[in-house]
C-alpha cells in the first residue's frame, strides 16, 4: 500500500480492516499525536505514508496561516482605499413650506415653495445637487411618488415647483444629497467661511 491516504479513502472496497487502517492513519494527521502514535505502535502508516502525512500536515499549516493572512491584507487594502475617499455632505433642513395658489380658480397651475437651510461648513464648494422625494395626490388618480432634482447653495435658499390645480403634495422629504469636496481639516477649526 503505497497510496496516499485520500486515495485509500476514495478507492478500494469498504471493509472493516480497511476502515480501521484509514481511521488509524487519520489519527496520525494530528500533529500532537504523531510522535506518540509512532512510538507506541498504535498508528498504522502505509509504506510511504509518513511522507504523505507530513505533506498533508504542512499543507494544513500553510492553509491555516496563509488564508487569514490573505484575508487580513485584502481587508486592510479595502479600508485604506475607503479612508482616502472620505465624502462630505452638507446638512440640509426644511425651514418653511408655502403653497401659492392664485385667487381666481381659473388658473391651472399653483406653486409649491420651500425655504431650505444648508449647513455646508464641511464642504469646500458653495453649491451642489440634491433631490426631494414627493408623494403627489391627484383627483381621480392614484398617489404618485416622484423625485425632483434641485441645486443647494450655502446658507439659506429657496426651491419651487409648479403643479396642476387638481394636484397636491401629500408628503415630501429631502432624499439624495450629492457629496461635495471636503474642506481641509485645518480650515474646519477656523470657523465658518466668509465671502471675500
């Protein structure tokens, strides 16, 4: 029997003697028991099997060391790229909402106005894009969810949207805010930026 242990397990008939040989040989795979098993004669090793056992033990050790090392390096490289790409966003909040409708009902359009505050102290830019998500109700039709794109500006600004006379805004919220270029850290401590 000069075959390696895995081929013994795969090939050949399953007999009680062969099963006992395989289980004894697999006991020898455990590094702490190898020397004890060989010295007491309790471990059956096929001819050339010691080399196979030693090779399997080295392979298992390489796998136990190499796999966590590669995983750690992969995670470390991902974290390094994430640290180098820090994204800043302004903090946008709704200050007031107004619905401007014409006095005469003959008008087919009305305007939805919102005043928004932008806290852009972390941004190097003074403007950027953002979206507002709306749910619109309309007579004789189902509610509709849609998104409108707007442009934010530093401090306070207004946005508006025109709707038909039979439409109304049921709900709204600030949705996606595009990242802006971050200000350098040394400028953050100096306080708010002032226009020159």
